[in-house]
């Protein structure tokens, strides 16, 4: 059994890569709040592999609201809003 710290907030989504070696965790402050981070957890080592912070200066087009991780874990699509417009950013 492995124990992971999955961030400081609510876990909005959990997905495994097809190989089962990585677990993706999408986090927010509260269930209905915008997503704040995506974490990649190395299942075999029991460690956090990387984090994409969705609250930083990198989000120039819009305030991020939701993050979606590709099944292989290579891509993250982030949906955001600015006024009446919606934007998608692909990382």
C-alpha cells in the first residue's frame, strides 16, 4: 500500500495512465471552486513526480476553471473564462 499527499484541497479527478505507473490528481480549494493544480504521482516510488500550478502568471488569456488530463498524462487542457469568452489552453 502507498500513501500520497494529494495537495491541500479537494480532489476533483483521479485517473491512472494506461500502464498504471502514474496517477493524475486534479485539485481545487473546494469542490465547486476553480481547479488550482494538477499533480502527477509516481505510483511505484510513492512520490510526487510533478505539479502544474493553475494559479500563476502563465494563464494570460483567462482565469482557469477546469483541468483535463490526457489518458497518457502528456497533455493538460485547461478551460478558462474571461468575460463572456471561454478559452482552452493546452500544456
